C-alpha cells in the first residue's frame, strides 16, 4: 500500500487553484467538478461536497495538519508570498530552528496550514 494523495477542503475552488498555482507552481491534472487533482498529489475538494460526505461542521484553521514544502531559497519564497495577490496570514514568520532549518508557516485562503522550509 502507498499514500496516493492528500486532500484538503476549500471554499472557493478557483481561488484555491490560483493560490496553489501562483505560489507553488502546481498544475491541475484532473478537474472533476468540485474535486481537483493537482500535481505533487494535492487534491482540492469543494467544502460543500466534503461536508456532505462527513455530515459534520468544518473547522478551518484547526491546526491539526499541515502541508509541508521545501525550497532552498526561503527568502525568495517569502518575498514571493508578500508580493502575491493573496492576503497571507502568518502562523510563524520566517524563523530558524535550533537544528538550523529555516521555515515559515501560514494559512492558505481556506485556513489550511502550510509550512515551507529549507531542505533538512
């Protein structure tokens, strides 16, 4: 068995596709009307569809999971974030851990937690 994809819930599919394309360079692989598969194994699902499946209230910014990306140019990435058309809500501004890795944490437009760090 292997992990195939990671699914996150979004309220505005077009905005989410633009965010993950503009910020991370991900491309749409398959669009199935409310369920979009992007490169790197990220799946975006419309919040209304997801809520119908689980029959529970959704909790954006629940801080229980995060998407993790790496880049050797963290300063350039943070500059790209700040110059983007998106309002970025930081959880941790750029910081360096005691083991030497530099990271930044923020929410995507739908409250999904993202961390971007330098390679370990």
